[in-house]
C-alpha cells in the first residue's frame, strides 16, 4: 500500500499545485519526483507501469509547456491527467496485468503470484482505481463544458475528486485484508492454500522459490478460513530457527488474520521449531502430531489452537 501511494505522489504534487494555479511549478515538481522514483526503480530493476506512465506524461507536459509555449496543460491538465490514469488502470486490466499487482508482488512470495484469489484481489482494486479516475475525468469535463465558477466548480474539480481519491486509498488498504479470506473460505480454502496443500506438493516442493520458513508463516493469512475461525480470538507466536527462520506471529480476531514480524506479549500459543520442520509439516510431508510427540518442535500455551490450525488455514490434517 505504501508503494502504491508513493506511485501517486507525482500526481498529488501536480494536482495540488495546479489547483493553486501554479501549472508550471506543478509540472516541474511532479516531473522531478517522478524522475527520482523511476531512477530508484530502474536501479532495483523493478520499474512499475504507473511510475513509467507518470514520467512520460509529465515529460510530455514539460515539453508542451516550456518548449512549445502552449497553455494546453493550464486549461486541460485535470482532464488529461485523469484520462491518463484511467487508461493505465483499464489498460492494465485488459492486458491481464492490473497495475496494483506490480506493487502486491513486492510483499508476497512468487509462489502466490498466479494464485486466482491473489490476482482477483488486484483486479478488483485496479478496477476501483479505474472507476475513480473515470468519474474524476467526467466531473472535470462537466465543469469545463458548463463553464462553472465559484463553489460549484470547486466541488466538481477539487472536493469531489479528492474525496474519491481518499475512498480509493482506504479501499486499497482495507480490501486485501477482507476479500482473500472470504474468497478462500467460500472456495473451501483450496485455491488460496494451493502451495501448502498436500495435493499441490509438486508445486510447493518442486518450486525452488516456494515459500518456506518464516515466509511461509507470513503467507498463511492468504489461506485463512474465516468461517472455520468463527469468533476465535488468538495470537500465535512462531519462533523458527535455522535458515529462513526468525520470529513472527499471526493475529486472529473478528474473522480476520494478519501476520506481524517480531514478538507479541502474552501469545495464546507459542510454536518453536526449526524452519525446515515447520515447512515440512505445512506442506504435508511430515505429521504435525508425530513431530510434536517426537520433540521435533515445541508448542506451549493453548494447544487447542494448535489442533485447529489445519481447519483454519486449509492445510492437510497432518499440519
């Protein structure tokens, strides 16, 4: 979410300054930030569609304004910027690569990038952004065609569009925490938990970049079954040793599950295990019950929560 918002910063700068009547300053400031962002992205070999389009729009705007001496952007900058962003959103959807997916991939293991629920979540978020930019463009166009002035123009070209942006930002932060869990529950957890399920052992174990250790724990909320959790309130602390290990915990409550790195005070359940042991259990390669009884990992606290992990995350019964 942070990187998505950062991708819109050049536009926010542009909109704020043009709203104050400083079109030239808006173009230069937005272009400077966009150029720095793209240089950073290029250096990390993670160029994003939105960042590249932002740079192109502002570079063309600078050429038209400063080289050609045109007032096109002063008159139609709002409509043109919304048209550009709407084209990015709808175009990326039609191309099968919603632009928010670029940012989501930075936070999820590659084993999940083709997951249907993962893709659907970003398709919906991108569609919402596309709708917001399309409505903004129409509002700006209406204000221009009707030659509105004063408060009416302010509502259509400033208050309304910025309120829509705030809604889109809130939706982008909230929706990924809500939709995947319910979609996974509706599908019996099978789609979201595919890399963890025994039936998908070939995909999970055979892929060299499949999630393991603490990264696997971090991916567990994607397969969370809210229906199985009911009104459960629990925090599950994981301490994994060895390669890929570390500390992190799952927070379950109000039908949601979230992963947090580090330690939590007074966890409901604490699991201490070598990373490779817990990975094998989660993938169905080892019986969780036998591993516990044989001392391959330790669990303390409310062990009834441990017994429910299989149903909560759609993993094999042995996990």
